[in-house]
C-alpha cells in the first residue's frame, strides 16, 4: 500500500512528487535523563564520539546524511546496538543503553531524554510534506496537507 502524503527529512526529494518544505530540523545527541554512566549535560562531540556508548543506525546504511556522519565519527567499539529508524532509536535511548542522534522535533515526545550536544550543523535537514501530483487537488489531501503542514511548521520552528 502507498501513502497519500509523505514526510521526508532530506535535501533531495523525488522529482515526481509535489508539496512544500515545512522547515528544517536539527539533530542533537540525546541520553536518558539520570542514567548512570551517560552524559547529562551538553558535551563536545569529540568526547561523545570517543567515550560514550552509542545507539547507532545499521552498519551498512549510507543513504542518509545521519548514516554517513555516524560512519565517519563513531569508533566501532562504542556502538552497543544498531537500529534502522528514529523511533526504534528513541526506544533504545529510553533504556539507558547509550546516547544517540535524534531530530530535535522528537524532544517534546520524549521528555525523559536530555540533549547532550549542541545541534550538529551538518545534520540539519529540510522537512518536506509531499504527495503525488494526481492527489494534490483532492479535498482530503489538500486539507490534510494544509492543516497538518501548518502545525508541523510551527513545531519545527519551536524545536530549532
């Protein structure tokens, strides 16, 4: 099954889709608040990548900017577990197993997590709401994209 509307965090979106850019999301490193052995305050990326245990994305993933950044910056022994999506990463961070990258817009839904890095400029990504050209004038799609899109614009602006 295909979705009528898609959200994409990417500087490159498929040319056959239409929509709008809602804003830009930043990424920070997060840890479980109060977890023993994990940083609890903003720490330099050099220290985090060298000393902290990590929840990372899959080893062979290279498609996303996050995958490439993690591949360049993490020492293999620092990776405790690998996941494939941000929601799985957030779930693992809740266990206190390590630190990991999340988009800042997820922070409101995870108050148990604390940001332990500043935003990482090279991981900033445009957020797009997209649909197929044949659906863009459909009332339900147009209404959804307007209402939800406007709400996401506001949320992204608050989380930057």
